């Protein structure tokens, strides 16, 4: 059974027992923009909800002769695109304050430069 969730204006179709994953990230020595822990939590939610919606879209059979089914599918595709766009704008290549502080603590211990976590 699917659960419908409205999140930040997005209608999301989630599985009954979702398991959240951390979005993939790269390791870098360059400056990384820092966002609040609260925003990072929203980023993780959107990342996972988009992933689940993508899985739903990939497994969905659409009767291409039914304008209703095609319209409904296209609506989900637009929703998915909006979620990915929001994630890329607000979350991609960014780290949370707590992650920044943890990295600074390790860097300080090793005599490496620190990053501003504000």
C-alpha cells in the first residue's frame, strides 16, 4: 500500500515502510557550502521521496491509448523533475553544519585548514 505525503507543496507517493538513505556525496578539499541541519534533513527527505517516485515511475505500466493514464503519468514525471530541481538547487554539493563541525574537528587534529561552518 502506498502512502501519499504532501511535502513542501509536492505530492509524494511513498512506500508504507520507507527506509531513508543519505544522498551520495563526493570527498573534496575545497570549500563546500554549509546549510543548516534542518535543511539537510529536508534534503534527505526529498532525495529519498524522489528516488521512490522514480522507482514507481519505472515500474508503472501506462496505457498509451488512455489520455487519463498518460496525463497522470506525466504529472508524476513533472513532480519528480520539480523534486530533483529543488534538491539540486538547495542540497547538491552542500553539507550540514554538524558535518562541517565534525570535519573541522578532524582537520584540526591533523593540522589541516578549517572551513567556516556558518
